[in-house]
C-alpha cells in the first residue's frame, strides 16, 4: 500500500558552529517511518503560500515539540516565566492547524503541538505550571534528567477514546518535559488523557475532523520503554492513508 505523506513543521534553531538552521529532531522522523509513513518537512517561511504548497502535498500533519507559544494568541499578557517564543513558527503552525480543520486533513500534535492546535482552535494554556499550578507534579522531570526514554508519570486515558483503543490500554507510560499545558479546551476538542495530578495531556477531535494530540513525547518511548506507542504512529498513518 502507498505510504502516506505526513508533513511535519520545522523549528528555528542555532547550529553548533554559530549559524542558524531549520530542523526537525530525528526521533519524530524515525517514529513516522516506523509507523509506515513518509515524513515531509514543512520549513518555516514568512510566505504562507509556500507553507500552503507544502501542506497540500501532505495526507496529514504533525506538529512537534518546541518553544513556548505567544500568549497573544489566547488574549493573555506574557507571564514572567514565559520562555522563548518563535513568532514565525507560531504563524506557520497556527495556519497549518486551521487549514487542517478546514480541509478535514488528519492532524497530530506532540508536546508543543497539543498546545498549538488547542490555541489555534480557540483554547488557552497555562503559561507556567510551576507557578500557576504549584500543586502539580514536576512536569520537567525528564528534561532535568536529560533522559527522555524513561517514565515521568503514567497517562490515564478515557476508555472510549481513539488513543485507548489504538494502544489497547487505559493507562500508559509517559515521559514529561514541559512547563506549559492546555488550560481551557478549544471547541471541537475533548480531553481524553490526564496526568495523575489532573493536568490535561491528551486531546482528540469531537467531530469528523481527525485530531489526536498528546503532551508527552512518544517518539522517545516506542522503541523500548513503552512499545505500545508505536501503534500511535501506525494508527495515524492508517488514518492519513484512508
């Protein structure tokens, strides 16, 4: 069967030798390939016609992890502990999210990706969990460890969700490396997974537009720590191919 093309947005970064680059971390690409898809990099451009042309060649879209999102997108002032933001990336990824919804093109979000699509569809974020929800777990556990393929906490899934059905589980191992999280859920999305402290960690679409998004980083887990996460990427490839 023809392998679906899944577009994945790039990030702006700085090369070790001091230059700038646009990149996607290899674990995302490897997970998509293992799941049966062909990744296509959507680079960041100030010309949205370029991003649109790349988007139209894709059967689905993946929004990966990265820096914080400008709270202007959800009508809030910047919190003192807001991290780095990337205006160009925000513009491109919000556009990709909204195009996907308009065209009913399958959409997946990982970490920053769950936050972007929630904001793009009208939701909001906790800008800094440690200060705004001080009773929450340490959601930067794996970041501090600098080890990404071990458990940070468990992820509890709603039994009737696509995720629970695909993973054949109502609870799975998750890593955790974020300080922002979904606060108000956008219209057309529903919560299907939470961390033990109640923080929202998985969303799905409620209508005929396929949307699935998680706060953890399954691209680091599927090889060994939690092999069931490979089904996440395989299932998305099947949806995109269909």
